[in-house]
């Protein structure tokens, strides 16, 4: 039984503590209910949960695309052209050096001897050497001019490629900048929406927790109310035992702690003094019955407190006889047209 877990040495103190705890729980429940009402309204989503999940996936995709948006435009590869340009320059320089060296080399004259074989050049040899040298110089000149022309064409091609690359890069940067700006704007707008919905989902989770707290607190309060009723029942039973004990010292008078409400038949607390075999309430007694009842109650108080207080009986003319109190008592009565006097009976 719950009564065994309660401090019943001082039940009134226990009852006050329980009522104070119930009052605190009622205030706490009121605050929790207010929070529940606020969270219920604030946590309501304006879209189905599938839309929330779709927007979160879209936001993650946009962020990933923005993070990997560092690609490059498709440009002309200049490396082969530049390599070819270097090759043409090398070929031109090689032929130009040969042309210059051949042009600066002295022509043999008739009678000159060859340094390597000591052969004496004839007039015909000199003419043949001159003709061969002219042919080679002309050939080298033509090759140099051809190489120069190729270099000019190659330079023009490189310049065209550079121009194309510059245009492509500018277009790419402009498009990329616009795309990034548009994507960032979408990310910002969607991030705000997702953040608001995330906050609402957190509130929804908090709402569930508050419902649990509310339910636990209601259970605790109801248990304490049961404890209060248990203490009250204990106090009533104890009072009944005391009243039953007290009533053993009474004759026709009785003390009653309960009464039934006539309309509902409900048993309610009530301290009532009854008298007579009919158990009439004190307020409905005649004057003589009230005097007799009061004499019994006065005797009861003296006996329970082990005292001998004197009893004063007024309006004695309204009663013919009564059981004399067990202690000293005074009787006052009205005798029509009689002078005021006092008399010691015993």
C-alpha cells in the first residue's frame, strides 16, 4: 500500500507537503502545456516530408556542383605549333649559317692547290666550283625563304589560336561566373528554407519529448493525489477511532464526522453534534435538549483533559430536570416577578 511509504508520524505535515508538491506540479504542467501549444504551432511544416527530403537532396547536389565547377574551357593546343616553330627556327638558322659560311668562303683560283690533296685547280675546276657554289647558295636561299614563309604562316596560326583561346576563355569565364552566381543564389535561398524546416523538425522532436514529460508529470501528480487521499483517509479513520472512543463517554449525545448529501447521496466531511435517540442535530434541538447536550459535552471535555472546570447552566427555567455534572456547576434561571437571589444547593 502507498500509505506505508508515507511519513504518517505527522500526517498533517505530510499532507501539506503533498499539496505543495501537487501545486508545483500543476504550475509545471501549465508551463509544459504552454510550450506544447507553442511547439505544436511552430513545428507545423508547410509541405509534405517528401518535399523536405527532395529539397535537402537538391541543396546537397548544388553544393557539390559548385565545389566541382572548376573545369576549363576547350582551347586550341599550342604546344605542337610552338614545337614546330622551334623546329623551323632551328632549320632556318642551320641553313643560314651554311649560306653565310659558304658565301664567305674564298673561291679557288686557277693554280691554287687544294689544302687536303694538294691538287692544283684548273680554270675549269674554278668555274665548276663557282657554279656549284652559286647553285648551293641559291638552294639555301630558297630554303631559308621557304622556312621564313612557313614561320610567318605558323606565327599567324598561333596568333589566331591565341585569339580563339582568349575569346573562348572570356566566354567561359562569363558563363561560369553567371552559372556560379545563379547557383549560389539558389543555394542561399534553398539553404534558408532547409534551415527553417530543420528548425521545425527539431521542434517536432522537442514536442514529442514535451508530451512525454507532460505524461510523466501527470502520472506523478495523480500518484500524489492518491497519496493525499490515502493520508486523508488515514486521518479520517484515526479521527473516527477517536470519535468512537469519545462517544463511549457520552450518553445521549454523539459526535459525527460525516453526513450524506441528500441530493446526491455523497458522503462528505462534517463535524456535527447529535443528541437523543433520534440523533437530532444540535441546531435543531429544543432549549432543554441543548442544555442537556451541553452538560454532557462539558463533562466530556473535563474527563478527556482530566480537569474539573465548573459548568454554567443558563436558562434553567426551560428544563425540568437534568443529570447533574460531575463537577461544580452554576444554574441560572428566571422566575417571573421574583427578586434576584442566589442559593447554594450543595
